[in-house]
C-alpha cells in the first residue's frame, strides 16, 4: 500500500451476517454459534464424524456440513436437539428490547 492509498475500516456490528446485509442475519448468527458449540463438544469427546452422526441420529455428510459451517439445511430446532442429545441444557429467554436499541435481537450465549 502506498502512502497515497487510504485504508478504510468499518466497525463490526458484532454480527458478520448483518454487516454483509444478509436476510435473517440474527438467525444465521444464532445457527453459527450453536453449530460451533456442537462441533466443539464433538471434538472434545474425540468423536469421529461417523460416530457423532450415530450419536445424533444423522449422517456423516450432515456432520461434515455442520463442522464446515454449511448450515443452510439446519433449522434452529435441529441444532437445539443436537445439543440436548449431547447432554447440554438449552435455555431460551424472552424479554423486552433494551432501552436505546432500535430493534429487538436474538443472541446465543454459552454458559
């Protein structure tokens, strides 16, 4: 980069899908975070994709897609069921939108 070129940096909203102006950005981020948690549990247990598929009642290609972040074929419900099957409680809380924010949001937070 030469001295004449200028770098522009845009601060993230905290949701890359929103920053890319993708539809259903909150759901995409929630799915990505849930899939990441599932992949971490599978890895921490030392499960192969084949064994993880057996445990979750899925197929190896489905687990491969999950691990690679290819989540278009996954519903939030399915990801939540995978977490329950892996022995994780899932808690959904609903509350009013925080003051000062324009819109309500959906978030996924690990315990």
